[in-house]
C-alpha cells in the first residue's frame, strides 16, 4: 500500500509523513520505505490498524487536556511549544475532533489536496493549519512588503490530525526563553532520498521538547540547535541511508508571533560524529550546556559543512578553559583534548 503526502509545503508534508509513520508503528507495520519526492513524500507500508488506533492512550490524554485543561505527556510539549498561546484551547479541541474522525476520513491519495480543494479557500469542515505545523500558511500573506489579512490556509481533518501527530512525535523542539517571549527551533528528520519505515520510527525517538538555558542558549542558531538536539537527546547512530533535517524557527515576542524557514541540512555525518563523541566522551551532553552558543554554532557548521577542524578545536578549548581556574581548569583542558581527538579523527574521513 502506498501513501502520498498532499503537497502543503515541505514542513507540513514532513509532519504528515511522520504522522503516518507513527500510525504504522502503532499498527505494528514496521516494514516499508519512505521516499522524498521534491517537497512531498511517498510511504510504502501496510494498512493502518484502526482497532489499535481507537485504543491508543493519546485519545485519553487529549480528552483530559480538553476537559480539565491539564496537559500530560506529549500534550504538555504541544502546549509549551504553541506560540499562539491564547488559541491553544482551540487547537486542542480541533485535535480531538480530527483524531476522532481520522478512521473515517483518512486520505493520503495522490490527488488528495486537489480533489478536496484544500488551500486558501473555504471548505466545509475545514481546519486552519497553525504556524508551528505549516510556517506561513496562517491567516496572513505578504503584499507589497506588508502583511495583509487573507483567507486562512485550510485543510481536511485527516491532514490536520496527521500534521499535529507529526509535530508531537516527529519533531525535536529546542526552546530558548527570552526576556519578552521565546524561540523554538523545530527539527524534523526526513529522508535524503529513501529511508526505511523502521529507520524513521527509530529517529522519532529524538522527538520532544528540550529547554536550553545559560550560555548555550545565547546566540544559538539552527546548526547549533541541531548539535544541541543530537547531543542531549537519544544517541542514534545506525540508520541505513542518508538523513536530512528540516529546521524551522517559531518565535513569540510579546503578542507577536512568526515562523521562519531555516533550511534542510545533511544529518548523516552530524549524527555519526555526535554518537562517537558521546561514546568516547560521555560527558559531552553536559559540556555542550557549558559552551557558549556561538561555539556550539561553530561545531554545527564544521560537522555539517566541514572546514578547518583546528579552528573548531581552538574555540572549544578556549571556551572551556577560559572560565575555570586551577585544578578545574586543568580538568577542562584534558576534556577539551578528548573532544579535539574526535574532531580531528573526523577530519581524516
């Protein structure tokens, strides 16, 4: 059986793909492949087991959230990642409705969006996509360099439910608190070309909300957030084929909110490097919290794009050693030497 994401843009389609993969996992259908076709995805897998689906504990968690305004499990992460804070109760209610309807409306056919006339139009029982799951597909568009009100980007209950499931289970969210709001780097693994369903299920172990504080959060960019996510989260090394990471940023400042596309980054070398770093230097997840955001960014640039490893090593050593004295400083220098050894070995590959 082949499923096709509908073509709502790379971010929304990546999330819909992850939502479908989560349903396959829930159904015990772990064999199959996922292919990237431009900004869309093809998923070859088994049929969804809707009997298992209706018994899924997520339904209970959503009911509790809607009825008592108490978020548990992944719903807590969804609440804390929502930039439209005042509208979150509506998101929860719409999620409950679409999840209940999903067994009867599930549709990932090739001409899905065209047939249902999804987009900036008014459709019966339509669902507006929220900024975290669709970037610019909200209620505004840019005309002559200014934002003007427009018809919301509307999708069917199937797309809404699957994209929200993908945001829950297929995205690691790096949250940085600011003086007047917060920034979230959203990171989702996708196939460079083709990945097995089991690889994507494994990569979904990265998903969740991670708070970054202290020096590491100051000045952190998309590549630094990638390093942080793979450093403090699950260690995932062995996937069969190349992996990319699509990264987008959501921000709330006062009453203002926006979403920005950061890019798509090669992830294979990055995952291998950080897995080796954590293997040979188990303290790395703690060290990355002590580095300044600019240094974490530099590590990300090197691990993704390559470059001069000695420059990266010098900056890591300088940053680790500059804030410690006496015996502690010597310990930090020894740790920096271990980090340098891994980075220099990577340069030889």
